[in-house]
């Protein structure tokens, strides 16, 4: 029935996830809650974007501004956590991870935690509540079938953009990731297969994993490079070890980029064969 549609349902579910993790983080900073809150924001952002396109609204970005700012600050903590998790994978089991690098990352994370705490304490949810009201109002009188009809050209337009981005995949991988997230979340929320099959959605999920891992390896490489150039000197043995780790991270990133490129090309070919 109108007013009980799938987009509003998914919006409210993610809103609940956001609120639960917000409360948890306001009590204590922890990596898992940061990750879950940021995923919820990504989905809320995606549903808000769909609403903006479907109903030609103009203020969803403005109403999400302070939530996006919180997302960004918490992302700094998340990036350092990712570095701490990835770093051991570049060392053999019997090879110790650089204590100096780990201490450096820990100090960075402790400093970032203070900014996170301040951002969490200052966060005001009123704009997000207003956006929720607008989204519920926009979908209030829409039947599911009507929403399917509205969504189909939006999905096709996003796929067309991804196809164009394939011509320069390496430099446009971030845009491709954003577009794939859009079509993935929109399609997952939809109770019918408008464009993608369940198998193709699993493929998109895997591509997104690769693209996310590319970003993680770039964050690690960047942080290692900053550490090496600001803390170490060239005559210290650890200097060369860190530089080699940066190069390994770069190679891993490029391998993932090639995999993601091939998988995305095949996915787009399948869609256009229909």
C-alpha cells in the first residue's frame, strides 16, 4: 500500500542502524561501530540521492551536510584502523612488523579519536529528521509499480555512465565505485529484478570489495610514505623495508584494479546483451 514502500522501509532501517551506532560511539569510540555507522550513512546517502532524482528535490545534500561531516571525520579513524589491519599482511609470519610504524599509527589514531569525540558530541540530528520527513512525504502516495517505473531509467542511466567510465578505469575507478554503490543499493532495496539478476548483484558486491580494497591499500601506502619521509632517514635499514612495503601495496592495488576492471567490463556486457 502507498506509504509502506520498500525505499522508505530501507531508509528507516538504516536510520536505526545509524542511531544505534551513534549512541554507542558517543559513549566510547570503537572501530566496529565506526564502520557500521559509516556503512549506514553510505546507504542513507544513496537512498536520498534516488529520492532527489525521482522527485527533483534540491535540499537533500544540504540536509545531509552535518552527517557527511561526521562521516568524514570518522573516516580518518577508520583509515588508520585499516592500515593497522593491512600492514601485517605484507610481512612473513616469522618476520616482525615494524614497531615504529605501529606506534606511529597508534599515536595518529589517538589524536584522531579526539576529533571524532568532538564531532560526535556536536552532532545534531535535526536536519536528518527533516530529510526523513521529506522522503516519507515524497513516497507517501506512490504505489510499488509506479516506483519501479520511475527507477528503471535511473538505473539504466547510471549503467550508461559506468560504461563510459570504463574507457579510463584507472583514473575513474572512484566514480565507478560510487556509481556501482548506487545501483547496488538501489537494486538490493528493490523487491523485483529491474536490471540485475541476483548473481549479477553478487558480482557487483565483489567488484565493490575490490574497489574498496584498492582504496585501503592506497591509504596504507600514503601513510607509510609520510612516516618514511618525515620520521626516518635514508641510512636506517627500516627506511628501505618501509619503501618496499609501499611498493608491495602499490602492486596489490594495481592487481585489484585489473580484476575490478575485467569484472566490471563483463558485467556491463551482460547487461547490454539483455
